[in-house]
């Protein structure tokens, strides 16, 4: 699975926050709004990326699918129902900026505190510009159970005073002082939700995970697959299963209105 730089960024924020809430109510009329929003079809062919600005963010060559899932704390394809094909394929350049007062407030916030403010603002943006309507349902979905492999755990438990750190790229995750539940959203598991069955709770670990993503050409000296890497490098195993989980249901969405 190919991870765009935008998705990597959203996953990293989720990584820092922990398990993202999936019970978010629709944005209220009193919620903060972006002061300026620009949504335009990408015609430059520039590769996807994100620029975090002091007063907002700029997404280049992205799909609405990625940003809508991020706005509602969903990072697994299997947890989304009814997303139209155009929202997954049409590419857009999106710029969203806040007013000066909010920008000054953001200077005092951590990345995860700022993201918690931005999520309902993104929801409101899609409600206004795409007439987005959603709700959550509980559905039986294909999942992966994350378990400890037969050979035992191979991750090192973090020191009590170690600071959390994570770096992500396509085929590489480096983490320090990260709990298993904060790691699940970062595993590209074919769009499935991963359910923690390790029993490790809030224990924090240091680890380096390297694998060959499915989209890369396999050479004789290529690294292991994700499934193999998890077992060999971390002592963890993904087991195919089913579970009743919350799914984001797209009730209505239109292509974004012009600026």
C-alpha cells in the first residue's frame, strides 16, 4: 500500500495522540472555522505533500478521501462505507487558513493539541464545501488481531523517563517510548483495522520496523514483507479475523464547490 506524505503526516498525528476518537459529533455551529479556504483541482502533476503553516495548512495533490478520514479519526479503508470513487481518485490542492487570533493561540499548542482543534474545523469545511453528511454505525468488519508471536516479544521496553518519538516513511517506522495502542494506526494492513490482542496495555517500547512495501519492485536483496517483519523484528503477529467495529458511513457528499 502506497503511503502519501499527507497520509503519513495524518498517521503521525494519530500516532502521537493515541487511539483517535470515532465518536465525534458533527461540528457545531459554534465550532471554530477556517477564515479562508481554497479547494482547486490539481492540474500541475506535482506529487502530494503537505505544508504546515503558522495559520493553517496546505495540501498538494491529495484526495478528499484521505482528508475526510483524517478529519474523523479514521485511518483504515475498511472502516469507511459509501465513499464515492471520485473522492478517492480526483486530486485537489487545498489551502485552509485561520484568523490572526487563532494563529496566535496555536503558537502555544503542541501538534496534537492543534490537531484536535483542526479536526472539527476540517469537518465543518467539508460540510460547507461538499455538503458532507456522515454518521457512525457498528458493523462486522474484517480485521487483523495483533498478537504476540510464538517466539516471544522482541521489542525493548522503554525507560520510564524516555520521551516519545516516532518517524515514519514508506516501509520504515522508528519509535521510542510508544505504546502498542498508539502504534496500530501506523501499520498499513490492507485497509483493515488492527485490534490489539497483545495484552501489553500501556507499556511503552522502543523499536525499529523495516519492510518492503507492496508497491515496491521486489529485488533479490529486498527486505521482508510487513507480516514477516513484524514477527521477525518485533515479535508480533497479525492474524486475520472479524470484529464488530465502528464504521464511518458517508450519507451524502458532492464535489467541492468552486472558490
